[in-house]
């Protein structure tokens, strides 16, 4: 990086001090691939740290957990990734539940009821107080959206096991950010 850690801290804090901010967001790609940098930077920031992550790197989370206030983790489904990440997600949530945690699950037409229920069960067993966000996928690059009826059925199913469930669209695509 052409900037020193001290210069980055100064620039971020200048913005934070000049304008109100809820938190400084570290987001993707995958920010925990840079956990050592975040751990060096975060203690010097004048605002809480908000981590947006795929929720598969618990060892990296451990490095930044003390300086992180809010965690937004995704559950990556086998129908999307082509592999099962359930244990990594469980291990991640075990740590993340110490913080203000919310768990996002992107739902597409191909999302199966079985994997949706498994995701809900994982959250209910590991971090039942976390906010659970169902995000209907925005149709993009051949990925098809789930029907409104399917989304409502999934919300109903999630509410059988979790207290705090929301359906929130992927607004970043709606506003042209991807």
C-alpha cells in the first residue's frame, strides 16, 4: 500500500470527526483476508468497526474481534458456492455472537427448502439472538429471483425458530453500485 498506517488512520479519522458516522465499514471482497491490517488499524479509529464478511474465516475473525462492534455475516449456501461451509459458519458464529451480529442469507430461485431450513437451524442453535436477514437475490448474470410466495414462506419458516427476522432487498444493485 502506498500509504502508511498512520496516514490511513489520519485520513479516516478526519472524515469521521468532520461528519457523523455510525461505524467504519470493512467490506468485500472479503475483508478478513486482511485481518492483520484491520487489527493494526482499528484500535486507532474514532468510530466503531463494522465488519461485513462471508463468515467462513473464524481464525481471522479472532484477530479483529476485540476491535469490532458490528458483524454482518453471510451464510453461503451449497447451491450457490458448490461446497458446504456449514462448519466454518458455525465456528464463525460461535465467536461473532459476542458482538452485535446479524446473519444474511441470499435466497434465489434455486435455493432449496432443505438448505434454507439448515441455515435457519444453524443460526437458531448457534446465535439465536442474532438478526436474521433474508435477502431475495436481484436477478443478475443468469441468477433468477425467488418468487414473492417463496420468500414469504421462508420468512414464515424462519420466524418459527428465530425471533428477529427481516426481508431486505439487495439495495446495492438497485442503486447501481454493482
